[in-house]
C-alpha cells in the first residue's frame, strides 16, 4: 500500500495525467485504509472462547471495520437516547399531521343532474349503474362545506391557512405607556384586543402576537432612547452623579452590581444609564461613567462629579474619580455626597460612645431592626417619660428642637424637609 501511495502521489502532483481511471484508483486506495490490517492468529476464531470477542473480530474484518474498542461513552449514549426519543416524538407528530392533512384534503364529489337530487341531499343509498340522474359518491369524512355544496362540480376541502395581521398600532407613545405601567407582552395583547373590538375593528388585521408586540416594543425603546440623546443638548455646566448598588439580576436569581448614572445642572436633571458592572472596582465604575457620558455627547459639559466616599471612588491611584479625570482628560470638581460624609462623622461618634464594632453591622442597630416589625408603633413613649433618661437629655432636646426649627425656616437646596 505504501508503494501504491508513492505512485498515486506522483500522479497527483502531475495534474495533466489525472484521468478518471487514476482518480478511481485513488478512491479505491482510500477505501482500503478503513479495512483492518489483520495480524490475528490464523485460528483466532477457534481459539477464542468468548462469543463477544468473536463477533468483534468478525465485525472488524468486514468492509469499513464496523465497531471499535474503547470504554463506553456514557455521555454520548445519553445524547443518542435523547435524540432517538425526540426523533420518535417528531415522527409521531408528523404522522399525525399527515393524517389530519389527508383527512382535510379528501375529495368529495357530488354530482347531480336532476332537480329531485338537488332537493334531497341526504341519500342513504344510490343505485350506481345506469341511473345517471342520481349519482353520489359518499366518503367517510364529509365536512360542512361539502354538505352545503349544490351542483355537479367536484369540491375539495383544503385546509384554511390563517393569515397574520399586517397592521401595526405601536408608536413611541404607546410603547412608553406600556413600559410605564409595567405591562408584559401578554398583558399588552390582552388589553389591545378588546379595545379594538369595542372600537369596531377586527383584531385579526393587526400584529397582536406576543412576539410581534415584543419586537415592536424593543424597536420603539431604541427609538425613544435615540431621540432622548439627540434632543439632550444642555448649554450649562453639569455635575455627573453615580452610586453603586447591589441588585437582583433581571434574568436570574444572582445579585449584580448596578451603577445609576445621572447628570444635573441649572434646569437639567437627566438619567443617563444604569449599567451592570463586571466588578465593583474603580476601573469598572470609571469606565461605565465615561462611556455613558460619551454616548450622550456631554463630556465637554461635565465640570463636577458627585460620589460617595468609599475607597472605590476616592482611592488615590485606582479610585473611580482619579480614573474618570484621566479618561476625560480634564480636572473636575470633587463633590463628595454630604450624607456619606455625615455617616463618617456618625460612625466616629458611635465608636467613641459604644466602642469599635467587631462586624460590618452594629449589633444594637441590627437588634432594633429585627424587632421593629413586632413593635406597637401606635403606642410609644419618648425618652422624656423616664425621669432618669430625661435628666440626661434635657439640654440636648432643647438644642435639637431649636436647630430643627431654624433649619425649617432656611432654604434647603434639595428640598429635604
């Protein structure tokens, strides 16, 4: 076989001599590669006592070497069994559909040449022979259309194909209304159908399937988003805000990092995006904020950034604020959220009063939170009802009340009253 291969190789290199006979020789040589190179004992079948081994050797000596040695591939076996089951179910379904199709397409020939035959459609038995006036061919499955037919023309019952509606009701306003009311695609179809019927329209003429509604909503959502970006052209300096939150994923049960991003300015308050972050690092946050600003085309308008005071944002080297300035190639005003700043002050007060906490959560607050639902909130007493406690906080209560009243009289930039 090696010598034959050398000859065939020379013929293969010489394209001029590649006749049909040479090509046939090449195919025959390739087929012989699948045959067993038999080096078994001359009396292997007589010496072998296990019938399975004999059958295997005989199968290997066949053309194409049927079978192979090796461990059982259980994964492949399971896939083959599942494929076989699906194929059987598909065959049964196809056979049932073919039977239904054949029954629907049965021809019913009603031939009548006399007025008596037209008046009497229910004929139990007819003489088929020389009586040409009354001739009927009865079938086992006669549909309503065939029974209602009059005349001598053959009628064929064809399956009626339902034509999907072609008209669309959706526009940007309707799609936005469904999103605001949180209607699902099925809910939207359930609402639109009776509305069309009450208005005297045929719902079958419109695209009201769940998949059609979903496609329309996706298309109009994209159009609404593009229109918002195109119309958003502020001419005032902007502050960009972001704050990471761990929320349940939309399509699963896992929790993911979401980063709401918005901008504000004089007369401007716009949500840009709420992307899902691959991680809670400063690089991921800075990249998400920069890409959101870039997609809205407002990088040149951003002059300040508002953020919480976590290390992810305020890190000296890898903080989101530092990295965002590098990406925008501009220095921005840092506006740390005052609520988070007051949390730091409050934390220092709690540590000074109660000592450092041994866990991320303060135990006294966690216990209060756990017992809050079981507390009668309609019947409560202030600290002043206890004489010992009142003596400790008497001066503090007066100061806090005076401070709160003075703050109510002042202007609050964020209307926090």
